[in-house]
C-alpha cells in the first residue's frame, strides 16, 4: 500500500506553523491517531482531514467535483506529455494551484510545474516515499534533466552519483516512459 501524501502535507504544514499535535487534533481525534495519519499508516475519513487542515487555516477539498475534475485534467496532461502532443492544460491547472497544493494531487502538481517551468527535482525529493510508480517515472525524468543542467564542480559530484544510482535502480520505469514519448 502506498502512503497517502495528505498526511505528509498535514505534518509539513503543522511543523511549518510551529504547532504541536495536541493543538491541531484537540476535539477531532487523539494524538496517536494524528501521528498515524501524518506517518501514512492510516487514511482517515475525508471529514477528519478537512477539520485537521482547517485548524491550520487551510481549506482542502475532499471528494469534491472540482478536485475530481482536476484529477482528470492531470491525467489528460500526462497522456498528452507521454505522446508528445502539444498541451494547453497548464494554465487551467495553474489557476487552481491553491487547491492542488493541498490535495491528493500535490505531487502531480509539483511534477507538472517541473515540466512547465523551473526544475522541481529538489522539491520532489521529500515526496519520493509517497509517489506512485507513474509519479516516480516522471520524477526520474526531472532528476535526469536536473543532472544534465547541473554544473560539474566537486561539490555536486555526490549528488550526481546519487541521481545516477537512482536512475539505475528504476531504469525499467524510464525505459517505458521514454518508449511512450518516442
């Protein structure tokens, strides 16, 4: 079972706001359950996630028509990317950036931003444990782009070596994606 990114997003935002677990979960769930959510051990009911994020001042959409629609747009974006078709869906996703950042599509949104503008490889590193195989394939493509753009000084050699080792481990995913894009 793949870990849910929502628990990680919740934890990251809670720590960013310097708030404790008790402060966030009081009246919603017990601290041990929040810990399990944050560590991807359990997937709570959408209403619990919504309340926890609201404690952090963030409104999220759970099982909402809008988020389902954005999921379809993301799938369409990936399909167009895989077949090397011209894609004009980025602006629509960009207009919904605030919704995507704290949704089940947060990783997809960061990946798409990496393809459309700045390389987001370093930002994506923290999400690797939460990625699907498809997301990892795109992540490795961004890693290779990052590697190609990286200067060749000694300080960067360790990072390059890590990227190359990562690429070797997941070469099958890359081969499939590259075949789809050819």
